[in-house]
C-alpha cells in the first residue's frame, strides 16, 4: 500500500483517465458495443491465444461451452476456484464460530474442488498430460491459502481479543472475493467475476499462473471498465498476482500498474473485433502459426 500511496497514485492523478473511456459512459462511443446480442467474457477478449480468433469461434459456434483454450488457462481456472472457494468457506466458518480444525477442513475442500474441476473439464478437452500437475499444484495452493487464513485469524484475534465475528471478517477478508459484475452495458457477460476487488479504493485484482503476458493487463482493464459501468465507481489500479511452483515451494509475485487509456482502448478494440466476427458468422481460417498447446487443435486438424 505504501507503493500505491507514494508512487502510483500521484502518477494517476497527474495523468487521469479520459472520461470518455470510463465504464459509466457505456452508452457512448467508443464504449458502446457493436452489438448487445453477443455477450463476451473478459478473458476470451483479452487472451488472444489463437492469432485468427478461431478458438473463440470453436467455443461459441461448435462446442457452445466456456472451455479453456490451453492447459495453462485450465490450471489458472482451477486455482481461481480453489482460492475463491476457500476464502468464502473461511468467512462462513468465522460467522458460524467454527474455527477448530479450520485449516484441515479448508485443505480438504480445496482438493475436492480440484477433482470436481478436472472432471468437468475432461468432458470437453484432453487434460491427461496435465491432470497430475494441476492436482499437485492445487494441493500446494490449498495448503498455502489455508495456513495464511488461519494465521491471519490468529493474528487479528490476538490483537483484538474481544472482536466479534463481523469485525473479524472485515479485518481478515477486507476485499470482495469473486466480485459479481453485470457487464451487459459493454456487450460483456451478465455474470462476470473479478477474482478480487476493493471497489471503494479503485483496485481490481487477478490471479495468474505461468509467465507474465501482456494480455493479463488487458484482462484487468476489461474488469475495470465493467465495474465502472455497473457500480459507477472509478477503477484506476490493477494488480496481477502470479502464483507458481518454485524450487522451495510456491513463488508469489505482484505486478501493480495503472489502468491507462491505452489498455482500455485496446480492450474495446478487441471486443468489437470479436463481436463483428461472430455476428457476421464468418468462420476464421486455421492459423498458420497455431500454438501447439492449444486444446482445440483436434477441431482444426482432426484426430
């Protein structure tokens, strides 16, 4: 927070976002979508895995399911589910006063979520070569989150021994987890879920695994626009939290950045491009440089 206060926030105030690129101006160009008939998710607009957008076509026109394009995205989805579910479960247990053996129960729930997600995804894509890796990573994440929550609860209760359940939840879990956003004003899904957000502080968070990629910032720009359109509150700062396996356990890094005019404009351009492709019903060609890790290759090349 010290970095935000003393470095990033003054930069944002000096170079404020163009009001025309704020989400609450959804009824005007350039925010007004090409169509309100096809509602897109933020991640499929931002990710740009296939150079010709054929993955979006297959997902929308062939499978008609929200299926991840790569095993890395699949792993990220599983991790998102674990973290969000464990925080929600921990909150519920705090309110119910059920804190005994909380860590063990959270770890068990995390592993159950991994199996459920793998089972669901395997119906549509082949994850055999990645299932064990995702399972082990999920176990590490579950342990890390459970221990972190338990330690934070103990720290707060030690500092404030007479705190009630409501106060404990507010101090241990100060951010909204999986903030629900209706993105229809911008031609986006009616059920968007940002990993975490502090709306009144103008921050939105996303959790990623793997390498740092340019489109990660675009994704948060999309969520910022959606939050602004729905809640009519400015969102100026994005935080990407990278969670990966290291030689000595989990490696966690944060990238904090301003959600600039350029990021907003680029996201809107990509949104319009995808909507026009789907509305015109013109199948995109197979990419000449198709990523080998794309889970949709069999739909393009057979087999």
